C-alpha cells in the first residue's frame, strides 16, 4: 500500500514538473521580453524629425536591422545609400523599401567591408556623388565566421568585417561628414561586447583566446573603443559619434552557426525583437534631438546611456587601438591618394 502511494506521488510529480518548468520558463521569457521591449524611453512616434534634404549611408542595408533602419530613414525623407556587398539582395531590399515608403531617393552601392580595396572604391564613388553625408550608420556585421581566417589584406576576417572595415570607411568619408556641418556616426555594436577585451594582436589573427564567439565579442568592443576615440578627435567639428547595441533581434545574424544553434534561435524568436523593434535604439541615435552634441557614448537596447566593458573606457587603449588600426589599414597612404 505504502509502495503504491509513493509510486503515485512520484509519477504525479514527474508528470507535473515538466509543465511547471515550461510555464516558469515561459513566464521568465515573457518578463524578459516585456522588460526588453516595453521600456524604451524613446519611440519613433514621439520623434517628429524630418530628414528631407539629408543624406544617410547605411552599411549592411539589405537585411535585418540595417534594412529596417534604412526604411525608417527613407520614410522620413532622407536620401539613403544602401551600402551592400550583395547587389542582388541589395536590389531586393531597395525595391521593398521603395514599395513601403514611396521614396525615390534610394541608392544602392556595393561595398565589401572585409576588403580595403572595396571600401576605398566605394568611398571614392561616394565622395564624388554625395558631397555631404549627414548620417553614417555602421551596421554591417557577422558572427560565426572561422576564427583566425585572414583576408587578402592579411587582416582577421571577423575583426575586419565588424570593426576595421568601419574604422577605414568612416575615416575615408570624414570629408563628406564635415561638409554636412552637423553629422552623426552611429556604430552598431552588441551586448556581447561586455564579454570582450581589446587585444590588438587579434586584428592580424594572433593573440588568445580565439573562438568564433570571442572574436565577435572582442570586435564589437573594438567598435566601441573606436567610437570613443573618434568622438575625441571630432570634438568641436559638428560631427558626433556614438555606439549602440540593439538587443537580441530575430535576423539572419546566426546564419554561419550550425543548425542546432539556428534552431534554438528560431525557437526563441517569438520572445525576441523583430528587426523593426531592433532598429529603434539605432534610430534613436540617428534621430533624437536630445542627442544633439552628445558624442563618444554607448547606449543600450533601451536607449539608455550605459558603460561599455572596461578597455573601451581606457583612453590609452582607445588611442593605441586607433594608431594600430591606422597602420594596419595604411590609412595615411589611402587618404593621401585623394
Ligand atoms: N540580431 C541580433 O540579435 C544582434 C544583436 C546584437 C548586435 N547585432 C548587430 O546588428 C548588426 C546588424 O545585424 P543583423 O542582426 O541585422 O543581421 P543580418 O540580417 O545578418 O545583417 C547583417 C548585415 O551585414 C552585412 N555584412 C556582413 N558582412 C559584410 C561584409 N563583409 N561587407 C558588407 N556587408 C556585410 C550582411 O550582408 P550579407 O547579406 O551580404 O551577408 C547583412 O546585410 C550587426 O552589426 C550585428 O552584429 C545584432
């Protein structure tokens, strides 16, 4: 009798536990989602800014957050340069944005951020076509790339794509940003930056530790470090630079990971931000009037000022990273050519 009762209790518990666990998980995820989505202090609806007559450049504009950002900028009247490495996907994005906004001010231009020559070609054309750039959104990024893979320039692929490419591009476009009188550079980084650290050896595929995700985390922290130093160098010019993390967003960002990771990301996707929602913090940095004159700062996915990982706050580190990046990209040589 006693044995039967304890069996009943045991089987009852083993039935109920998975359900309890499931509902607890659901509840936690809902709380996280509400916390992550509901408490933005800034909304697009509350921002009346019109961008007619302004020019914006968005890298990685053919998908995810970049496409959503480009769409909103076009909706507000900006001339938007969609800077994409894949012109077929870029053309598709351009048509979608045109359909959604009716904009006739969309341009598609090719740039591969993992190649110095491609970035240089892109910026040369842009310098001729667009005398003034009011907004540069350095959004393109990739994770899950093979670590320590070197590009034809001898630079590490993840660091080149996520950080060095944007360092180089921004410097080549400075003339157009200055000419605009008042301009903003917005660097899209990641919450993963808090797990990163700055090791300049990473830029050439050396240094440790070096896994796919560590390379991503460190490259995103370098992008913040770059923002801080860029802002310092641009003080008093009317050009500001800030960085932002968009939260966890349902995009193609996991495309280079094995299917198991993609499956988990897909399953969780009902609890995370859509590209349109993920674009909001980025658009906050592009549009909010309260950020006029604010520079060198890092914002979290709730549009709130935050502190990045320590090395991006150390002026010796940011200064040294800038010099190493300028040397590795041959910045002086390329800018002298112009
Ligand atoms: N989704 C998230 O949860 C999340 C979280 C934190 C931060 N972020 C950041 O948000 C940004 C946008 O990512 P997403 O989530 O919107 O992902 P996505 O849909 O994969 O978009 C990434 C974009 O970057 C472009 N790109 C990648 N490598 C490039 C290269 N070498 N040259 C030029 N363009 C390149 C891609 O172009 P192709 O289509 O040609 O590959 C694509 O347009 C990234 O910087 C990412 O790190 C995303």
